[in-house]
C-alpha cells in the first residue's frame, strides 16, 4: 500500500488533475503535508483556496475548509460563496466551517447514510482521490445558483 503523501503526489500528477489545472479550473497552491492548498475558480471569476487536511489519505477522506492565505486562517464567513445549493455545501455554520457539506468530506460523512443511495458518485473513493473532491467543489462553484459578488 502506498504511503499517504506518495498517494497524494500520484493523484496530483495525474493527467486529469493536470488537465484541470491547464484549463484554470484549479491550481495547486502548496503542500505542507498533511495540509494541501488548492485554489478553485467560481463561475463569476472569483477564486477560492481550499485547505485540505489529508491525514490517512487516500483511505481516509480528506476534509476541507475555505482558506484565507493572507491571514493564514479560515476565510471569514461573509466571503464564502452562497446561493441555493452553493450555500448548502459552503455553510460556515456546518462544523464551524471546518468542513464542507459534501459526501466526500471526512467530517460530513458520519450520520449521512442516505448519501450512499442519494449521491453515490460523491461518496469518497480512494482510487479517485483528492480530484474527486476538487471536481465536486468546482461543479458547485460553476452552478447557476452561485450568487454573484456585488461590488
């Protein structure tokens, strides 16, 4: 069995991850094992940094929060994306904002056995790795339900 960081490196070097990065859907910001920082793009042009906690990867699902790289802390709730199901996934009130409300997040999986039948494609799959989580987040941020930032 591959070690945690080796498995992550393999997933981050995969053609699918590199293709998404080349299309500017996401980019690797930094790896400070077991923390991984990935920036993802939203439909309205905003960019959000996710801080993934990857202890036990890939067997254990990661957990992610929105991150403010400048202040090195969780992004303030007022700056989180919102609108329809976007607000469900990016809910700063869920677990204090320490986890996104997704079936592939380690902190959100417990207590949601209904997700196995309602969202089977989003249940954490170690062979898909971090890319599964990133693609799920990108799909939500590209949604027509995303409320545009008003300047």
